[in-house]
C-alpha cells in the first residue's frame, strides 16, 4: 500500500488493503494517546481509528505531541 504521510509518499508492503488507522499506527510504533490524525483532509476522532479503512494513495497528516518544557 502506498500512502502520503505528512507530504511524503511511503510504501507499506506489509499493510493489507483496507487496513485501519489503528493498524497503521501500530505498524509505525506510535502511541495513540499522543497523536492526532487527518485523513484525506478530515480530522479523524480517536474513536473512529478502528473503523476508518485506508486505501493506496490516501493522504494522512500525523501530528505527534511531545511533552516537556521548562517549569517556572
């Protein structure tokens, strides 16, 4: 499967057709509680990640939140 993630085309030969966003995140090793996903221009609520199927050519924006910073 070919996906465009954050503007870069990537191949995922081990992902089957109709894999879900949750399966992609597991494949990428990302924790679901620290990311936000946009799929083909639509923000996908975390509650829908198991049901949204991916297709070759889909465009995703994945934002990974990082904690930290200075405490006063």
